């Protein structure tokens, strides 16, 4: 069913097929790159970031952003690019694709000439930022990263999954750091000249140079003025867990009542109207969120030792010394 739904367009179709895909990772600047590229006159990207259309292995089942409706059929998906002119490169950004075991193959079926852009980040920094995102989004109820990673084996057995979690695979944090395996899936179906691998730290250090490299890769004008978009460097940490979960439930019921559960709708109905304003929501955010605590240096060292073999393999795979670049050369 998935293959039929997400295969190549029917013969004679004139619908626009994307030319390029930003495939991830999450928390590696994909949103910033998406925002910059979609302002380029020779590039079209739809308003919906993260269509997740080619993820059929339940890696991207987290709720869509408020008001967003993800396409369920190929026809609906291609309709997202209908406004692209023939002179423009059309593309989309779904960082879940890089973790999916099927997305690369499905993309190649629809667009074998696609350009693929992947972004990788130093593993411990990536895992920490991704964990914060999962907690903030209500997907993770364990605010301590060490404890969350310790739960991975039992979560594989279906235990200790947060209530209401629709995508528990997102919580297998250390398994996301399989960079070589993930890149290999795309290289297996696309020639090397169609795959561009970027490093997040390069992007953060010099947005301009990295974006212009992407523009050359996409064969569009790389001399035009670029939109100013800041690459986020920190993510707020949840300070009050119960209040945060309650606020998420109320927000979900207010913005997407049809997708909210009975409890969420009840909480929303019992919340006085004057407490539902954006101003009050901003005050709640200040109470709920805090600046992330400094990382546990001992645990970071444990993670770096754990990830060093992957970094060494990536260095060989990319032909670039990522061991030294990410500071893994001084580990025991």
C-alpha cells in the first residue's frame, strides 16, 4: 500500500516533482537553511516544512505544527509544489528522512535526479539538543538525559514509553547517531554528485559560506543577497513538567480540537477565556522554561567515548578528519 501510494507519479502526469530534499538531521540547522533557501528567487519551497511524506516507518508521527496538514497521498504531496515556476528549483525539508530506513528509496522512486542535502552535528551536542526538543514537545517525560538514555533498552521492549507517545522510536537517542549507515542509504540510490553532506558546526560558524555552497550544489545563483536567519544555538529546558504537559494539552485542544483527546478538550473548556491569550501563554512559557543547565561533563565524556567509533567511521566515509574537528582525538 505504501509503495503504491508513494511511488512514481502516474504516466502523463504534469505535476511538479521536487528537485531537492533537505533530509536532516534535526537540531542541525535544517529550519534555518529552509528559511534562507525559500527566500531565494530561483528556489521554491512550500510553506509546510517537514511534510514527512516519505517516512512510512513511524519515525515522524509526532503531531504536526498547529494548523499544518501533512499530505497523505502523492497527489496531495505534489500539489504542495504546484506554484513553483519552471525556472525554479523546488524542494522540501523533512529532517526525519535521514533516520528512516525507507525514505531514500521512496524519494529515488519519485525523483531519481533529486539533490540530497544532509546535515550532521557533533553527536553529544546533537543528542542533548534533540532530547531537549523532545521534552519541550511533550514526546519525552524524562527530563534527565542520562536517565532517558538508560531507558532505551526497556523502551525497545515497549516499557517506560511516555503516555500518548505516537512515535517512541524518536526516543532512541543514541541510535540516531548512525551517520554512516544513514548516509549510505542515500548513496545506495543516488550518485555521489547528487548528495551534499554539511556539518552543522561549519554552518553555525559561517552561514553565508555554507548557504552559497548549497546554492552552487543546486545550480542556482550563489551571488544574490541572502535572507538573514539566525542559526539557533540553545534550546529552552522544561522546568515545570506537570504544568508544561497541561499547557501542551490545552494548546493542542485550542488549536487542533479535532485531534485533541477528551482530557485535553476538557482542560481547554475549563480554562477561563482570559487565560488563553497569547500574552498569558508567553508568561506561562517564562514560568515553565529555563535556560538549559550546563551538561554533565562526566556523562558527556561517556557519550563521546561511546560515539567515537562512529566518528572515526564517518571520518573515513567522508574523507575528512571529523575526529579532530569534533575533538574526539583526545579521548582515552
